[in-house]
C-alpha cells in the first residue's frame, strides 16, 4: 500500500503547479514556457503583471519567454497534464480524493485489491460480490495494479508528449508558411502600387509635356497671324480708298486726274494680295492599347516540392559519353500535376569521389508541370542527383546514380590517343563488321556455319599493347596473355577437312547431354544473340563456342548447347554470371528431375566458394579507376587476377570483385603500392544468403490509379490462395502478402502470359528475399546512430539483436540492418505488444523494402 501511495503521490505531484501547489483544472490550465516547464495560468498571469514588458522569466531556470500580447492564452497548453488530469477525474476507481481516503465508495472498506479487467481498485467485499467471476475478472494486489497503471500512464504520457511535439512542429511549420505567404502578398501589393504610381507619373509627365508644346505652338502661331492680318488690313484700306476716289474722278471726266488714278490703281493691282503666312496644322495621335494590356503579372505557385517526383531511366543509371534523360514533375498538395513560372527547378549531379568533376545538366521547361533533364557524363562511377524546386528538395532527393563504363567509347579514346583518330575509326568499323557477321550465315566447302570474329569482344584491359602504351605498369604477367591468345587462336573457323564440327548442330549430329545447360533469371531484354555472345566470351562466362540457343522468354529461361562438354562443365563451375546487370543462374540440363536437382545443389556449393571481394583503402583521389584495375589484374605484382567488378564508396575506398585470383595469400598479406602510395587491402566477408520470402511478391509497373482491392482481385485470379494485404509504394511498385504460400512459378507464368493486363498496364512480378532491415520513424535528431544501434541490439528493450549497420536517411528516420533476418519479425512482434521509445520519442517500426520508398507514401489495407 505504501508503494501504491508513493506512485500516486508522484502522479498527483506532476499534476500540480510547482508555484501554488494547486491541481491543474479546466479553469486553471497548465501552460508551457519556452524552456518546456509547466505552470498554471493563474500564477503566470500574476508573474506577468508583476514584471510586465511582455517577457516571462521562468521561476525554475530563468529562461525568458516572449509574450508580446501580454496575454497568457497565447502560450501553448500542456495537453499531457490536462488530458491525464481529466482521465484521473473521470475514472471511477482513480479519483484522487478517494485514493487519499483509501476507502471503497460502495463498502467503505480499504482498497486492497485491483481488478485488471475493470481497471479499478476494489475492497475485499467487491472481490466476493461484484468481481467473483475468475474467468473475466483477474484480481491482483493493489501494488501490482499500481505497477500496471504506472506503465500504462507512462506509455500514454510518452505518446501524448510525442504527439504534442509533432503538433507543435506542424504548427510552427504552418505559422512559418503563413508568414512567408503573407510577406509575399505584402511585397506583391507594394510592387503593384509602385508600378501603378510609376505609370501614373509617366502619364502625367507626358500630359504636361504635350500641353506645354501645344501652348508654345499656339503663341508662335498667334503672333505670326496677327502681323499678317495687320498687313492685309492696310492693303484693304488703300484699295478701298483708291476705288472710291476713282469712281469720283470718272464722274468728273477730268483727264489729268484719270491718268493719275490709273497709275495708283496699277500699283495696287500689281501688289500681291495673297498672304505670305503658311498656316500650320496639328493633330494628337494616341496609341491604342491592347485588351490584355498590363504593366505586370501576378505569379502564384501551389507546388509542393516534397510531393514533386522525378522519373526516368537516366535518374539511376547511365553510360559514359551517352546522353541520358529523366523527367521532373511538379505536384501540388493533392498530388496533382501543377505548373507555375515561379517553379525554378535546379538539378545537380555530383560524384561521391573527390577529384571528379560534376556533370553539366540541361533542364528544359515543357510548360505543363514537367521538366525534361538531360546530361552526358564524361566519367563513370557513383554520383548523387540533387533535385530542388524553389530551393527545396523533391521527394526522395538526392538519388543514387551509377554511370557505367562504355567499352566502345573507351576503345575509341584509347585508339585515338595512341594511334590517331583514323585508326580508331577503322578499328571501330572492323568491330562493327565482325559483330554483324555473327548473325550472317557463311558458306565454306558446301557447308553452312555462323561466323565468329577471331577475338570475342575481349576487353582491351587485357591487351598487352594497351598496357605497354599506357606505361603505368611495365612488368605485366605475359604468361596469362599468351595463354588467352592461344585460346583465341584455337577458335578460328574450321578447316575444309573438318566441316562436320561446324555443321553438326544443323545436320542433326548427336550432341551429348552434358553439352546443354539451363539458364534462369534472364533479363527481360535478353535476346538469342546476347546470350550467345555472353557464353562464347571465355573471360566473362568461362564458356566456349555455342551451337544452339533455345529461348523461353515468358519464363525468362533458355537452354544453351555448347560444342564441347568441357565448356559446359566449366561454365557451370563458375558462379558469378551477370548479364545486362541481372544475376543469372546456370545449371546442367538433364531430362531426369533428380539429376537436375543434384546438379543445382552442387552449383550452390561451388557458388559459395567463388567471387572474392576486397576493400582497398588509401587510394589517392587522382588515381584513375583504370590504374587500380591494371594493378590488381597484374597477378605478378599484386597476386590478383581478372577483375569482374569495381566501384568506389563514399569514403573513397575501392570495392573490387575478382572472377579469378592467382595468389590469394599474396593479395591479402603482402604490402601494395600504386604510384608510390601505400594502400591497404582487406577481404570483404561473403554476404550471407537470404532465403526467398514464401508469402510476399514484388509487383512492378502498375498504374498510379490502381487501388489495393483492384490489385488484390487481379492476383487472386491466378492463384487459389487469398491475398492477406497489399502495400502500395513509390514509383508504381507494390508488395502483395498471401495468407499461405502460393505456387509462385505458376503465378509468375500466368501473369506474364496475361494479355489483358491491369488498367492498361502489364504488371511484372518478382519474388523478394526475406526482409532483414527495418524502417524506424519518429526519431529525435539528438539520437545518434550509435544510440540507435545499441537500442536495437538490446533484445530486452527492442526484441532485436546482432545489428550490423544503421543508416540515417532523414532526421527522423533510419534503416537498421540485422545479421539474422528473423530478428525483423521479433522486433515487429514486440512493437505490436509494447511501443518502442528512445530518448523520449515513440518510434514506429516497419519492415523495409527499398521499392516501397521511405514509408511516407505507403498505403495498405490496415
């Protein structure tokens, strides 16, 4: 009982104001200061009146909280304390005053027991009368009940505090956006007013200028006309006077006077009476304004950068010296495509390695909410594509971009550098002619065969001439090159005396069963020519001359028949077969199922031993990838061998995978130098094989409008097993979960053969591995990766164990990888029973599948 009272006293103390010791209530709400300390509204009002100035100093830590309105109501309310107080008041068995009295309301006896079903404290009479059904009412001591309620309340408090934190963050974000938007409106209003005032000023200035010019013209014209009128008036008076006098003389008939007046009249007549002034004329012409005339334009954007997307093959992969493209689409808050001239799309492509120049990008605005992005990389390796709209990153930005090497371009560069452009063009033409010759039939001595070039696309890295020309490593292992040349020379076209080896496949000669292998997991774009070229490349596939290829594209399988059983056996013993970026499986084809199973098992045993991968650190940034490859392919210097794959991580370390190692001990134990720089070589442990998930399948290429129920009905059409749940993810991907294991081979075959498709799209199905990674959401930014690793490594706290990597993908999200994939199920199961909490934040834990995205856009039936 003492322990129960202690717990309840602690809870009661948390629901009291530290200043006045009064319990929080509806009229006396708990308010939170900037320092996160909580006090009642009455105390804060008195404190504000006492100090004034709109500033509150916390009574505990003295941190200043601004209260510019001098109103405590503007401060946020502590919802955790308020809600908990309401719960304790309304709950019949947890009234604070009755707990202080420690008496049952019904029987007025001591509360000594706790009913877990009803979640109330009861007395001994209650146990016998109201709670005697042991099946429904589990009776515990009040101490045990106090512990249970304390755990429940603690979890609820954490949830409320976490929700409060999220709500405060959302409120702050909305307030910030509103202030930013209002600031933009105010600036636009000022700008419009300034433009209008400027236009009015220009119009008034034009009016004054034209009016002044008209007044000046009026004055000049009036003066000239007045002078001319005066002259004309004087002439008119003279003429009138002479006319009167002449009429009088005519009446008198005086000849002398007539002669005199005649002279006067002749002079007046001879003078011009036409005015000398040229009268001016003027007219004011106004310019007609168009109907849509405007002095400015109001631009509004509703684009949400966090919902905008980028799609296209060039977003994730490309080839050196070849143009790649992808499209950026701007979206609004409802996910609809939107467009505004304000949306400024910025795309940057940067290398993860130092010393590599960024790739220049061209962004073209299509004026419909889409932006076409194109680039031509000049180097290969791993890059980061950062896409921003109005200086904010779009969804899933930055993206990982892998630029692959371009062997044809490498050959041209090398030939042009060491032998001139004319030779490089000639060599390219010969190579193209040889490739075209692979598919053209040739006749020799009445026998038809398919021609093959003397060198089957051998990588120029193994050519002795190029290594000598580069001069980087002069002392090369020539024995290996001589052996390869002998192998190539042995594959010349057959002589006339031996036509049967060429024509055996066409004329039905018996071929032993050991010559045929079965290839599964082919890429969708695989063709017969591509498969033939790959398995005839001894360096890549360990194979040899192929006599026939039988394709089954709907099942992504084929049968390859070699001319020699040794080539088939050597191909099966080699494990790392990769065709067009897809890992393919090779096994001996036999008609009996048991032998096929046995050969498949043997192939798996051998696959675990092949494919050695090393991690090389200490490489100078100026060292080229070719220099690293040349060094480790020189077995005499490094102990290595043929390099099948190389890439660099963010730390500048080279991850190198060999298809064949000559001296493993020398490779791993002796010292290595490149360009005089000491480097460190460590073997990367082989990745643990993860089995395929028996219930889940990855659905690709669905429509954006496809719903969960629509996809469920579509999949159930092809199998007898019901679909338990469907998760819709990013980029038209989905994950389907079946109630029990279906026949995946039949399902994949039927969906591939289905011509109707789903809502105008043809879905593609692919099995997924058992999940060994979880997505953790709700983290605080203060939680470090090491803290997250320790938490999920603690089986007692999280249900997890053996964490080998933590990857932070966002401030509040991280990926946690486990060595044992069964730990994902344990962590998820525990999170459903009890919430995960770290650094005061409630965590949400879900299985992580990369094709579904980071969880923000994942939709499911649950």
